[in-house]
C-alpha cells in the first residue's frame, strides 16, 4: 500500500485532540490495532515526524475510528479531518497557492504538490470550464473510502481559502476506483469541483 506524509497523521491527531479532547483521543488510539498504537504512541507524545512516510492504512484506520466513535460512521468526520489538515497545510507550506489567479489555476498547480503528500498515484487535471473543474487520481494505492473523503475535504478547504470567503465550494467524488481504458490504463478516482 502507498504511503502518506507524517503531516497528515499529525494533523489527524491534532483534529481529534482539539475537537474531542485528550481523553477521547486516548480512547480512539486504544481501540486501534496494536501496530497502529505502537506507531502513534498515546497521541500526545508520538514518534511521528512531519516529513516521514507512513502507511496510508494508519491514517485510514485512525480517521475511520474518529468517524465511527465520535461521529455517525458516514465519513462526514473524515471529510472534516481533511479540511482541518488542508487549513494547516495551506497556512504552513502553500500560502503561494492562495495567490494564484483563481480556482482553475489552483487545480492545475495542485498536481505539482501531490508527491509531497502521497508516495504513489498520479494527479491529472482534466480541465476547467466556468466554475467547474475536474481532476483524476490514477493508480493510487491509498484510495479507500476514508482517504477519498479526506481528499474531498482537503480540496474543498483549499478551494474555499483560494476563494477567500467570497464564494462557496463543493467537491464530490464522481468515480471511485473506476477502470475505463478510454480514460487511462489503471484504476482512478475522479473529483468534481464547483464553486460560486
């Protein structure tokens, strides 16, 4: 399975701690498999490093447990975690993305930072027309329902930050692990962005 940067793991821990408290975070971690507990520590003290690479399953398991335990199990909290991490990422590393000329440019340039977060997969900008853009993630081992919900939240928040509060953004996954040789040789997930 593919790997994900430690910044995403740390952002997930921070989201759980800030939103639900230290006790809830400790309960969440205790409910994870032993290997995940060993990697995460107690959540407050952890050996996770921002630029390290970690199995996507670790982030998926932690996020799913947050959603199951503190939410309703519908992955709404997975999307919320993605938004939280996007806010951190954009403010920490990618302020330049906020200076681009508009949403379509944001989606065009986002491909250049994909490998900063994921060890595998290809980000393909399919195009933009009016207030709609489409991207495709190809050959991506991390693409489970939880990680895809996080990606939707991340893209939505990045788009909201690009719009600067002057509009509304909606991201939806229109294809999940689809195989269509007319599009590409591997499986892909497609995301549609709309804004006003």
